[in-house]
């Protein structure tokens, strides 16, 4: 969804990232320990975010590869929502993609589900996680959520920002440095999404499901 983020920031929208893990168990061949890999991945994420105009990042530091939809995670995401008070939340798809299994990493589906539960009902319910009120964080209603990776909802035309999306992905060097086909792969996916959305040939898109939550 980095192409969409780049469009939003280009239009003057303030965007912040909430990262559930620090990527410390990422599947690469490095000999770094967990702490070293977490520092590296957080640095790469910061560089990737900057490519699309995002500079405010929060890392919740849950164990990478072991994310579950727990009450603690729901509370921690609700805390971020109450602190930032967003008008729109973008999150990962909680549903498994049977056609492309790599698009539904268990951490990603769990993060998506926990985020939806944090949006509704947790962030808006004053009786959910009363400790947040003790922290001075009042309830907040998020009006709308865009769930990424959907071809059954709507598409955002990212033709003008796909280069920034690819540049952001390249910043994750520890994960993609050996992918000579990265640009071709990303453009192929985005072109296919654009075609499904009915965009003109040669246009690129990212797909979302819009969930009205107000």
C-alpha cells in the first residue's frame, strides 16, 4: 500500500505508521542476533517510510513471527489510535489469500484482525482498557478503514507514485537485495490490479476494501 501512502502524503495528508513487530525474525541468511536485526529492520523501515513521505513511526516490538490477536495487542493498537486520533486507518488484510499464500503471512493477517478490533470496538469504547483513560487517552471513533490486498473493493491509481513505492521497497535491503525481479514483480501486480479495476492499459493500482466504521 506504499503507493497509496505516497499519494496521500503528496496531497498533504499527514500519515503515521504503527508497526507491530521490528522484523527481528525475518527470513534472511544473516548471522545477526535478534536485537541487531531489529535495529537494522527498524532503520530500513524508517528509510522506506521516508521515501513515501512518512516520518512518524511507532514500533510496538511484538515478537516477529509470533503475532497473535491478543487483548494486549488490541490494547496497544487502540492506544496508538487514541493518541493519533486518525480520520482513516489503512491495515493489512486479515483474510488468507489462497491464490498467493505469500500475501497472507500469519503476522500480517493477525495484525490486520487486531487492528480492526482495535478500531471497533476498543478505541471508541471508554470501558475498554480503562488504563488508557488513566493515561489521558480519550476514546476516538475512526470513521473509515481501508483493508489492503482486496480486489473486491476499490482501487487507488498509483501510476504517479509507483516509482516511490518501488524505491521504498528497495530500502528493505536485508530482505530484497537479492531480488533482481523486484521492480518487474511489483509492476506486474499493480498492473493486474489496475486491469481488474478497469483502469486504462498501462495504469497501476492498489486494491482495498473500504469499511465504514463510524
